[in-house]
C-alpha cells in the first residue's frame, strides 16, 4: 500500500469548499518590438486557468514610497488541493484583477497539495 502521508486525499477532497477563489497562472513571454527592444509580458496558461484555491495573508502590509507613486506589498500564500508541477517562481498568479509574483512553490511529498508563497504588488 502506498504511503498516504499525514494528509489523506479524502480529507483534501472534503476541504474543496474552503478553496473559494479561482486562480489563473500566467507564464512569462518575451516579445520583440520593431525597433528590436525586448519586452517581457505574461500570458495565461490554458492548463492552469480557473484553479480552485485558498488565499491567506501571511503578514501585515508594508508600504514603500516611490517617485512614481506608492508601492504596496503584501505577502500571501495560495494553496491548491493538488500538485501542479509546471508552476515555477518565474510565473505569476492572477485572482480577479489582482496580480501576485510567485516567490516560492512548495508541494508535499505525498502529492496532495501545492502551496505558493506570493507577493502582491500594486502601483498607485
């Protein structure tokens, strides 16, 4: 019998109601303009769109003043009820209109969940 780990898959399935947000993972792409300048952009990964997840704030928000405005950063965790091996630290997550830079991707050894350490960045 395969080791189920500390968290049984049926328990994770029963917690689906706690994953009340839909997350889209966006992958980075580089485009080149007519002048030859390279611009980095992101595009939604069709295989990682509308994923049920739970988001939680890890710490209080911190603000830094910039010449262009105020940059507000808040560190959160996003948890998925299964393993997504194609999500990397180069990607970003979108929940509604809010974007999160992915800083850390963690999956448990039993293949039950994926947790992202993310940073919300808004320029106002």
